[in-house]
C-alpha cells in the first residue's frame, strides 16, 4: 500500500536513503522496533543518545550475532537516528565497497575514499562475508587505520566471534587493524529473540511439509526400482559371453 508522505517526511527519508543505500533499511528505526529485543534496543538507543561523546573519542561498536539475529537492524537504527539528528553517516559493507572499487578508475576510487573519510559514522555490515583477496584486505586496512586516525567511529556487524576475526593464520595486517579497532570499540552480542527463532522453525517445517508431502503423493517414490528391474539378477546384467562362461562353470561344479 502506497504511503503519503509530507514534504518534511520525504526530505527525511531521502537523507536516510543516502546514508543507508537501501529503501528497506529506512524503516529500521526505533519507532518501528517490535520490542522483541529490549536490551539490544536500549543499547543502540544509548549509543545514539551519547554519540557526541562517542564521536570525540572515535568509539564505535562491534555487533556480534548469528544470521537473522537482528544485527543489521540494530546498526540501521543508529544510522537512522543519527541521520535524523544531522549527522552524516554511511551504511555499507566490504562487499559493496569492493564491488564499487572494481568498476572504478583511479579518480573514482579517490572520490569514494574521500566520501568514506568525510563521514561522522561508518557502518561495515556483515564483516567476514567478503572474499579476502590481497586488494580487499589492503582496502579494509586502509579504511580502518584512516578512520581510527580521524576518530571516525566504525560500527561493525559480523556473524563471527572476536576469536574468529583475529584467528591465527589470517592476514597479519588485517588482524592488527581489527585488534586496534577492538581496543577502541564497544562489544555487544545480539541474541535472536525466541519469537523470531520459533517463527523461523515453523516456516522451515511448513516448507518441508509442503515439499515432502508432495513427494509422498507420487505414485513412484524417488529412487524406487522400476518393476521390470526387480527380477533382474547380477548375472543377467553381464555380457552374453561372460554369462555362458559362468553357466559352463556352474554345470562343471554340479557334475563334480
């Protein structure tokens, strides 16, 4: 259903869209929060309420949680609140940044980095989902180190634990950049609400019932052996000359 917006609301939404880059995230705010994760909502709200202090120190957030826990929504709540209050924010991901960089020339890349480093807040969503090529790692390191030096807070959402992000065997400079960020940022883990967990389980069970129920109604179950194969012996599947040899051997054994 199409919504009617006032001029003020349109301007507000356009600012949110520029910050978030996705229409669906524009409604991920405190006003639309369903209240299923009250502690998470409170933490995100307090971070936004005290953002002037956070900005002075360049203090960001590490938001951990499994798929579907609500990490991106929580980060978008902060971006929408700060954008409405006049801060210049960017919600993106390393995947998006790398996609853009790979289609740009030198001047375009400079402009993109210039935009990133002029923001009041940078959100890197779903960290760890990107392919860790040397160029990607170099870009990530540059972004983190520059933001830290400029006191630009970075909000990271990731399905990986702190230990996994700085695991042995990873790119040393990338691990060092994450370690520096961990020393500056606040850590918070989002737990999936029970209502959402139950909803996901029920949705999966419903889909399985539809698929498996349809399969059970088939006359010939999957992988069933056709009737014309049922009486076929192993010997009958062999070449005729081999069958004759086997028959001779069998007759010889009987005569003995």
